[in-house]
């Protein structure tokens, strides 16, 4: 084995461990079956006048359309939204964890799913809410696949907008020729999200945003996966970058919890989806 491969193997393991460690344990098939019965992924749902756009939830790396949204999907449904989620970025032989394939191909899957949702609801536009990769990947859809004409707002929860150093670990990839290629061949989404990747260079060239879409970024200063956490922020018009602890210093959510559990973050999501009815997000928002 080449010397650099001896280093890359544990590095890859660390990358996997860091991401998998913040993904919840596998849910049962019954959890997926229960989602439509509660109104989540109900393709008979028709948006109301109060909430005229369906909401598409976009999961993160090593996640799926159920586990990532066990709390936020019902939270939004109970507030009158038509809510949908889908699986993307599947790899052969991996049946539960998704968001692993090339990010540009995942964006194509998002495009097809948005068309399905718009077709069933009759809405002209949708709103997108994504966690981690799911907050970044839609930007490719908006910028390169015509999504800007079909999307009103993108809310990114701890999004990997400018990649991650994973606490400095991904920088080691550049010391070993072919290391990024090897990672890309096995888990393309991880390679695409490493800071400085060719994918991110293309995505962020000529500006972070596209006209006609409102962007919200919700970040936590305790994020241990997308680092540094301020790399999640976007620049451009119609952008609102928010640090969770500026709203509630007592919220200690890290990368996983901000998308899975934080009611403070959930309240800010609803504000971003319906700014005309927004109310202040504070530590007391958990009671809203």
C-alpha cells in the first residue's frame, strides 16, 4: 500500500465517523409508513391561501427523507403547510443512508421532485428547507437547472455552502496526490463538500445567489461538521444569515440538533417561510 493511502484510510474513516455520529439511529419502516397518514408527503394536499406554497424538505448527507424530518415536518404540517420530503443521492448497496452521490446529480433528483410537487398541488412555486448538504445542494438546482423560476425561498439549516474543513481534517487531502479523487470515487458527496472542491468552486463562482429567490441561513456556533460555521453564510441580495445563539444564547444545538431538535431554529424557519407574519425568535419560541 502506498504511504499516502495509509494516511487517507484513517482520514476517510474520521470523515465518515464525524458525519455518521450526528445522524440518528435508523428508524423502522413503520415511521416512513406513518408519514403520509399524518399529512406529510400527502400528494392530495392543496396549499391554503395563508400558505400558498408547498414546502420541500431536503435531507443531509448520511440521512434520509424520514429521519431528518421527524420533528420539523409535523411542526410545519401542524401550522398549515403542505410538506414533502424525498430521498436522493443513493449509492448502490446502501439502503438506508442517502445523500452520498454526486451533488450535481442529487440536484437533478430535486428538480424532478419539485416538478412532481408543483404538479400535484397546482402551486406555481415552492419553498425549500434543507439541512447540511440539503441546504447547499438546492443552490445548484437554482443556479444551473432552472430552479429559480420555481422556488420562492431557500432556508438552509447548517448548510455546507462553502464546504467544510471538518475541523481541519479535509485540508489533509491536498497533501496526498489522488486523495480527493479516491474519496470522490467512493463517496462523491463528501468530496464535493470538502472546502476547495471543484464542485464548490463552480457553485460559488459569480456569486452565491440568483435573482428572485430569498435565502435564509441558520447556523450554530457549535457546529462541529460544517466548519468554520461562518462558511455557511451567503453573500448577496435577499440573504438573511442568522446565528442561532444570537436569538437564544441558551440553545446549545450542534450540527445535527439544529436541524433535528431545535424549536428555536424551527420557529425561525417559519419566519423565513412567511416573513409577513414573522414574530421574534427568542428562547421562549420553544413554547410557540
